[in-house]
C-alpha cells in the first residue's frame, strides 16, 4: 500500500509540476510585449540627432545660396558695365520673358513660377541699380496698377519716378530725365488707352517692351458696406466694375479720380468713402476688404508699353507697332490691310482716331507680329509707304505673357 501511495503521490506531483510549467510559459508572453515596447521607445532618440543634422544641412545650404545669389548679381553687373550700351542690355531676351520661360522649365518646385520670377527679378534689378542705368517714369502714385507693372518689369531696386499724367511720363523720357517710361496702352475690357496713343502722335519715342498683368479690383474701406456712400477710383476701374457696382452698390455715388492709389488715400481719410484699388494699396493705406475681385471680366488684363529711345534686337517672338495715315478715299484702308495678308503677317491690333485740325481723315495705330528687321516686315512697310500720307514705326519689341 505504501508503494502504491508513493506512485500516486509521484504522479500527482508530476501533474502539479506540469501545470505550473504551462502557467509559467503562458505568463511570459506579456513580458515579451514589454520588451518590444522598450525597443520602440529606444528608436525615438536618433530622431533628435536627425533634426540636428537637417538644421545643419539647411544652414550650409543657406550659405551656398547666398554665395550663389551674390555671385549672380556680380556677374550681371559686370555684364552691364562691359556693354557699350547698358540700356540696350535691358531688352535682351534672357532678361525678359525668355528668361522667365527658361526658369519655369527648369523649376521642379515646390516654388511657384511667380516666386521664382520675383527672386531672379530682384537679383537683376539690384545689378542694374549698381550700374545706374535706369530711372523709370510711371503713371503714379505708388501702388497704382502702373506702379505694380513697373515693379514686375524692372524690379523694386530701380529709381521708379511717379508722375501724375500719361503725358508727363512721355515728357520725362523725351527730355532725358528718365531712361524709360511705363504707360498703359490697352485693356481687355475697355480697349485702347486714348491718352497713350495720342502722345505717340506728338513725341518721337519708341515702344521698347511691354508688360501684361492681370488686374483684379477690390472694394476697400474703413467702414462696413452699409455705411459706404461714395466710391472713388479712376475712370477705367469704375468702368471695369460697373455691372458689379450697379448690382451691389446702387446707392453709392461714383467719383472719378486720377488713380486707384489716390482713391485709396481718400478712402482712408474720409468716413463713408470706399475705393476700388489693388490688394497692395489695401496694405499700404491700411484699408479693409469690403469685397474682392469685383471686376466684371475675370480675365481682366492690362497691357503696358515700355517707352524710350532704344531699338530692340529680334528675339523670334516680337511685335511691331506703327502709326499710319492714309488717303481719305474709298478702298484706301482695304488696300493697306491686304499688304499684311500678302506678306503673311498677323495683324493683332488696329485702332483709329480722327485727325486734329482742318485735316479730315483718320490716323491708325497698328500692332502686328514680327520684327522690323525681318524681310517680310520690311516689304510690308515699303508697300504701305507708297500710299501712306504718314507712316511712323513706333518700334519692335519682345512679346510678353500675362502675369498675375
């Protein structure tokens, strides 16, 4: 009996031991999870080192960028200084739209094309400022759309001279006070700018370039919309927003002033006054946006002419502008226009305005594709001269693309 009890006891003890072993194995699993957690936590430490490494790379890259930017400015300055005619260098393709187009192709982002243009424009304008080749007259005051176009074309580091009228811009350049001038010439909503075309008939200046910008009008004020009783702006801006104003501000009095910047000043100083002006004018004169982008035509583009005495070289993508007076007789205009078809020249713009004084008839402003040095353009001008009372080539210039 004692032996049997002993065997049972042994079996019982073995069973208990096996049970304990199984339990101890099952209890080890949570411990394994804790070890994994500790491993995950230890991986966080190298992230700080990685951030430090990135900051170090950024600082190193900043130094390289500054060095490259300053070197670019120095080389541009040397290029201008070595030129026999520094002013003419301003209209080489690589300093105009061709350069922007090349940069857009090379740019892989995330910088936008507008941001890239701004960076390179400032580098180029800084170099030009050092050479002191530019004083640019424009239809002011500051933060008018012509001012914004001048910055787009020349950068902010040139001497931008604001004047009060389009005629004054022409006079500043004609008298040699400024190298170039910038004036509006055409709007996609309102058409021609009469004052500009009229001045081309009076003074012997050339069109050296063009700038096209998208014009967005905003209603700006220091009071709520319900308190606005007067709205100031230049005639063209009021005209370009007339449908919106009739629908949304029917009781406000519309008052014409010389520029959108002048309108912004009045809106700042007078209670109950608002202005139609640019986003930049809102910042400059501390005005609130009552309504944004109120222009009736969302594709509202104004074309500006760069005027001066320089002749530009062909780029392969040019326009030529001429003034043409023809005999006041039946078929004279038709015969002149057929000249462009005959020479396969695309006529892009034609405007007419009556002659002053006792003379009867019209003077025509024509814009067409091609450079005056091209054989087909030379032939067309020679043929036009045969029947023309007056023909003046206002200049050939590189075509531009609209900019925001």
